[in-house]
C-alpha cells in the first residue's frame, strides 16, 4: 500500500467498520472525493513517505471492538480538525466532512473514553493529594482488574464445570 492510499484506507476502515457504507457506490464516490483532496494537499509529494503511516499503523494494536471505537473516534476527530482549515466551497471537502461528522455523531462514547484517557495522562502523580486519592482507590481498581482478568475468568469457568453440586 502506498502512502497516497493511507487516507482512503483509514477512512474506508472507519466507515465500513461502523456499517456506514454497505453500498460500494457511495464508497467509490468517497474515493473520488479523497482523490481530489489528495490533489488539494499535494499528497504525492515525496515527504509523505517519511516516517511511515500516521494512523494505519496505530490501528494494528487495537483489536477489540470497543477499543477500535475509541481509536477510530479519535482519528475521525483529527480528520475533522484537519478539514476545518480547508476550502469548504469545494464539494468534495464538504462531502467528506459531512460523512465524518455523521460518523463522529455515532461515536459519542468513544470520544468520552478518549477524553478520559487524556485526563489520566495529565494527572500529576508526583502531587501528594493525587497520590493520597490514588491510594484510597487502589483496592477498588485492583478489584476491577481481577474481575476482567482473563485468568480469573478461565479459573472460574473451570471450577464451575468441575463442581457437580
């Protein structure tokens, strides 16, 4: 896959994944719009290949459906931010933006989860007050972790099969 097709690939994955486009005719029209957008951004420039892809490589690590919703919602937001500064008088820009806004509106929970992750990354863990609060919550966090741990689910289901009470 060439660097020029990354945008199309990511957008296609997003839209197909969320069931927005079952009709290949709509996807083909969107591909034409993206080709026009590539021309607007001169995406055939040699520096596009520098450093590899920016979105598609990140999608590899997100495997669960809910995880994908989180990362894809963030990617959609980034595309919308990029398109905010483009010429909206062009039909292809408006069409792509409209489709992305529709997708964004179908992903409200993903955006909230991204905000939660961002807020966690901003926490100053060297702050004594934050540390106190964290210590107070540690047992509850560990309980949640044990509840979702794959090994605890496996042990529980195995013990239920053995016991014929």
